[in-house]
């Protein structure tokens, strides 16, 4: 703990709010105001993965052509990691926690982003998880295996906890996800009795409801936040790619555990987001991940902003 305090104090002396985001690539952006609530997007960094993971059910040629024709690089997919934060007065509710220090290069920058933005970790009252994949969940504990937020209550979907803690989880996920399973179990055990569960459909905190958006993982949820007369949706990984998730919702990303269910979830969600003109943050959508959804031809498009 003394390390982060020293770093925070040192950064404050350097005018950290201006300098540190440039130095680390980390960023905190105000995305929306809902009554007395403010929605922020805070960056945990970005990771680069093979573009082939965007759709496992397409030929490499078709995928590469589609990406290139729409201005995306056909080889790699650079994925930002956008943690959503709800500020109410001096208190904060976090949705997801970044990757921590044990995942891919370029991730794990949340703690330094919070220091730079002047957000006191002791003021975080709750942390809600969309799912237990590494890039959302492993950052819940720091380099000393202590909770990143000392005073927070943590909560994850019940179905998600059950799935990853099951004795036969390694038989249920491909070998490439065995590391994910081990990491999910480690962090669940480290959070111990600070970690509660909730069910999709429940109001998990005042004015914050968990929406069933399963498919990406078994228990994946998104969150609907109310404030004033407005609503806002934090998607997690229900929609991950700014082109493919919107224009080709039926394509199947390699990271979706249940491909068919994830497709059904995307179609239903996109229809609602476009019809109700709801603003969103997607964990891996570009920039701060914020925007909205419009209908386009027989599908949809992501409108950043
Ligand atoms: Zn993710």
C-alpha cells in the first residue's frame, strides 16, 4: 500500500492529472451525466490480439477483406480495456477492474490511471463484474494479492462464479482458456468473503440492474444504470468489435464460450439499443468505448461519442 501512496503523492507534485495520462497511456474520461450520477470511462490500457479471433466461423480471407474494406487492419485487433465508473458525490462504483499485472502486455494500467485522475481507491464502495475473463477480473487484486479497493464490496453473476468454480471447468472450456479458469479461481478465492453474487435481472445496487447478456461467457451480464430521467448501458463484452459486432452480429468471435447464445444476445441487445437510443460503453470499443447504436441496412452500426 505504501508504494501506491508514495507514487500518488509523487505524481501529485508533478501535476499528474496532466502529465501522467500521456506518460502511461492511461486515461479517465467523463462520458455522461445522469442526474446526480456521472459515468466515467477509465482505461486499463489496451492489448493486441490476432485479428482472426474476431470471427472463428469465417474464412481468413473473408474476415481480412471485410476488415480492410472498412478501414481496419486485417492482421491484428487492438482492443482497448475500458473500465466504467459511476461517480456519485465522493463515492464510486466500478464495473470491472482491468487485467492486473499478470495478463497481456499493455494491460494492467488501471491503478496508475486512478492515481493520475486523483480517484481515491478508498472511496470505491462497490465493484460489479460483467464476467470473470482475465481482462475484466484479474485486476480486482493488486500485486500483493490484496483487493485493489480496500473498502469495496465486490459482486459477480452467480452463474459466472458457479461456472468457473466447478470441478469440471477444464473439461468445459478449450485448452486456450485453462489459464482463464485458473486465474478466475485464484481471484475468486483471494476476494473470499468480500465477493458476493447476484442473479441476472436483479437490481444489484440502487438504480443499477444486471441484464442477462450471456453467451460471451455462461453468466455474462451487462448493467443498466438509471439516474435522473436517463438510462445508460455498460455492455461488458456483449458487443466487442466496432464493426463486426454491429454489422455482422451473427459472426462468432473466438472468445465467445457459447456462440449461438452470444449471437441471440447481440441481436436482441442491438435492437433494443437502437430502438431506445441508449448510450453505451463497450469494454473493448474504441477510444473511451462510449457511443450509441443506429440501424444500418439489415443490421447496425456503432456511432462513437
Ligand atoms: Zn474482454
